């Protein structure tokens, strides 16, 4: 009898001790031979909410990547500067399908280039926060005791400050630039990932497969890195998809507050909202269009993240 199986005294075979060995969890195989991630993918393909979210995200990414091809003008170009008057901002026309802004820039081009700026900030800030959170969560979950206590108190301190206030403070200190925004949003996300990974690792360390692996002579480092950590990152990956939506919104908020750096006429959705405040009565489209872009993009990431969370939730397996 294998050391990883319970003794069978009759009747149906006993349940496997842990998914990493027999597949009843992240990265393993279920009793039907289908991996959890494969099962989640099959479930997502049948989920209309996930499909809608994936389509929104795919369109957003394609627009951002193909911005140099799709945009009629550059992100900082002002082709209609001569046509703009203090009391009149030209609306949609054949040359400018969505009209001009107060600086004479093509609104369509700025929306397209703004997608690229938002994607870059959202992805890089989430990766920054994910890397820092994984490092802190791994240290806390691996060493425990005093190291865990010190890291968690630091995390609690960071979580005690409202996320937007913390991001604004960091961006103001780091300076007005895109890199400052990325760092500010990433730092805000670090405690979320750290606490989530730490809790998931502690739950995994209490499983029987850890005791079985230790009894076989595996070191704590080997057990942690080869078994505990891979089976703990599932919730963190789901949270990362949800954090992308938050990052897009927070990036727009920081730019709206004037902390995004760059010229006021530079293409970025939050900066476009800021510039549109003075023209709400004359040209409300200048605020409505970037606002819709921000809301729809955040909705897409949220739908994908929530659908992935439900697909990976073990409590939902019996319902499929």
C-alpha cells in the first residue's frame, strides 16, 4: 500500500489524501482523470458571463496592442488645434468621428491610445503587487511564528489605510509619472496578495499529504515549494484577475487627481476625464466616452475573475 493512500477495509476505495498527488485539487487530476484547471476551462467555456467578460478583455487588449495601427493620430498629436475655440469645441465629423477635445486632439485617437496606457499601468502594477505579495505571503507561510507575526502586522498596517489614500500618498511622494502610478497601485495590492497566499498556505500545511511527504523524508523546503505553494496559488491567480479591474480604475483616479504625470493633452482615460470637467455643459461626450471605457474594461476583468473563482471553487463541483 502506498504511503499516500488510506487503508481500505472494504467497500469503496478511500478518498486520496491530497489533490497534488491524486488530483482532487489545483493542478491535480480528479477521479475522472480530468485536471481541475481543465475542468475549470470546460466550465468557463459554457459560462455566458465568462464569455462576455473574455470578449470585453480581448477587445480591450487588441485595441491597446494595435493602437499604432487603429488610431488615426498619435496620442499626443493635436490635429484640430486651430479649430477649437474657448466657447466652441467641434463635435463629430467625417475627419474626427468622435469630435475634438479642448486641446484640439482627436477624441477617437486618444481613447485608443488611452487603452494602451491603461493596459500597461494595470498589468505592470498588478505584476508588481503580485510579486511583492507572493514574496511576503511565502515567507509568512513558510517560516511562521515570529516572521509570520512581523509580516502580518505590516500587512495589517497597510490594510488599515484606505487603498486610494495610500496610493495617492505614494504617488505624491514618488513624483508625477507613470512609473509612480504603477508603484503606488502595486504597493496597495501587495497586502491583499500576501494575506491571501499566507492563509492558503497555512490551510494546505494542515493537510495529510504534508505529513505523508515529511514522513517520506522530504525537507520542509521541498514540501513547501513542490507541493504546498503550487496548491496555494489558485486563489491568488483569481485575485490577480480581479485586481486588474481595480488597477484600471485606480490608475484613472490618480490621473484624474493630477498624479499621473505627463502633459494634460496626453492620451489617458483618467486625464481625459480631468480635462473634460470644464466642458461638461458644452461637450459632455468628452467625459462620458472615457468614463464608459473605464467602466466597461473594469467590468470585463471583473466578469472573468468572478467566473474563474466560481469555476475553481470546490463547493461548485457537485453542481456541474
